[in-house]
C-alpha cells in the first residue's frame, strides 16, 4: 500500500463527483412510509430521495427516520412520507463538477451517509428547484479509496 502514494493522492484530489456518482433511488412525495420501507429493501440502499410532482428534490428519508416513526406505531405504514422526511431547504447536496473530496467532507461535517447529486432545475417561477441526477454515499468513497490502494 505504500508505493505511488503521491500519485494516488493527486488522483484522489482531481476526482469529480459526476464520474463516481451512482443512480439515485427516488420515491414520490405521495408515497407512504410503507412504500419507503419496501423501496429501501428492494433497492438495497440506506437512504431514499423524495421528489415532488415536478420531479425535483423535496426531501431525504433515511433508515433512522423510518425506524423512528415505525417503532411502536401500527399506523405508520400508511402515513405520508412527507411527514417524516428531512425537507428542503435543509438538504445537503453536491453538484457533479465538484470534487469527490468535497462530497466526503460534507458527509463527515454534516454527519449524513449520502448526498444527492443535483443540477439546478429550470422550473418556471422557482429558481431554487433542484433536479436529482445521482447519489454519493460513504460506500462510493470507500470503493474509490480501495481502488486507489490496490491500483
Ligand atoms: P441513518 O439515519 O440511516 O443513520 P443518515 O445518518 O444519513 O442515515 O441520516 C441522519 C439524518 O439526516 C436523517 O434524519 C436523514 O433524514 C438526514 N439526512 C440524510 N442525508 C441527508 C442530506 N444529504 N442532507 C440533509 N439531511 C440528511
């Protein structure tokens, strides 16, 4: 693991989010907590992104959000996901041309497991809407580190 250390660090520094992002797993704002739990298992992810009717980022829902609402609450499955998600403008995002290290830094400083990769959406009348185009997770970063070390 010690050889080519300098070259690997240089490559890591130049990596951009857009080249390493994975496909986002999204659910509509109209989904229920039950729908979200099913998606989490079917898609094998820890976090779902919630999109509004225009297809833009509305919220994020994590494992813990779902556990918190589900535990001891028989009626949870039919509740709207919008009641439990973390919603805009509180979502930490990253853009495809930013450094992968910037994504790593945001996940650590904001204590979240993933970031939606977004572009500004051109929604008439709302300049703040974001289109979700990908996902960066702590696994993305771990894979890159392993590849650099084994390369
Ligand atoms: P888990 O809850 O499975 O440990 P996280 O640590 O990612 O997963 O989530 C912790 C909290 O932060 C949850 O309430 C979740 O909704 C919220 N969260 C997750 N990702 C983001 C993000 N990118 N921006 C803002 N909040 C987020």
